[in-house]
């Protein structure tokens, strides 16, 4: 978590100021969680509907994330049961 803080602070003066302000206002843990999220989001190129690994706290969370259907090419969640195409 400390590494994520350091990575973001090293990106630019603006990022350094943003992280430092967050540290002063929200404390280390909340700031570290935010920085980890931002680093994972960037590194993994997550789509808006995708769950970042830092949000998975328990084995139940991991199982639930793995049960989520993969999105289709348009970014919509595909349902396993909707594979039938019915022309009108």
C-alpha cells in the first residue's frame, strides 16, 4: 500500500499535492486504499464494470467476482441464458 502512495506521488507535482492533501484529511489507510485502486485501475486497464482486486476482501468476494458473467463486445454483461436469438 505504501508503494502505491509512492508511485502516485512520484507521477507529478499535482499528484503529490493531491496525495499529500488526502493523507492530511483522510489518514494513511483511506489514502493508501485510494492509491491502490488507482494504480490497479491504470495497470490493469479496468473497464467501469470490472472489480479491481483491491475490492476483494474475503474468499466470498473472490467467488462472487468469478461468478460474474463476462461482458460482451459492447461492454454489457452477457447472460448465460440469453444465447438464443429470436428473429421477429
